[in-house]
């Protein structure tokens, strides 16, 4: 089934919004650039920007301090007997801290209960 560009974009946005978590891949700091994947909780902003809460204790936060390039894999493939048949999309971008009040106080907490995160957690988005 061939999708138009608009249909494909809509399908991707729907998939991203349906996922509570994603795989964040960063470049492992203090190595020769080994890839590092970690499970992260994610919320999607109105403009489809992924919103993440990071703790200074996490490896991926230290990795992003050195190199902000990253990818996020959103997937529903693991729900299927044959995961190759499941929906998935990887997005690439630069992850940066956001200072927008609506990111830190409304979008992410609505989805993930900010009070469950350590005080060192701060909101970030994929630019």
C-alpha cells in the first residue's frame, strides 16, 4: 500500500504519540564513539517535538553534553509475533535543553508524572 507524503506524515505522528517510550541512541562519551542505546520515556509536544526528562545521573545525559546528536526509535514492533511486521520509525536530530515553561510544566508531566523523577531531571526536546 503506497501512502502519500501527507498520509505517511500523519501515520508517523500517530505512531510517535502512541508510544510511552523510545530507544534513545547517543554517542558514548569518553570512548571512540561507540553507540549507546537506552530506554527513555517520551512525550510529544503539539509541534511533534519529542520531550524528554533527563537526569544528570544518566549516561545518556553525559553523552549529550559532549555530542547533542541523537536518534529516537519509536516502535510497536515488539507487540507482534514477527517484529519485522510492526510499525517503527527512527528520527534524527539534536537534543537540547528547553526553557519553554509549557515544556517543563505541562506537556511532559501530563504524560509521565514529573513528581516521580529526581530533582536533577530537566526537560529537553529534539530540535
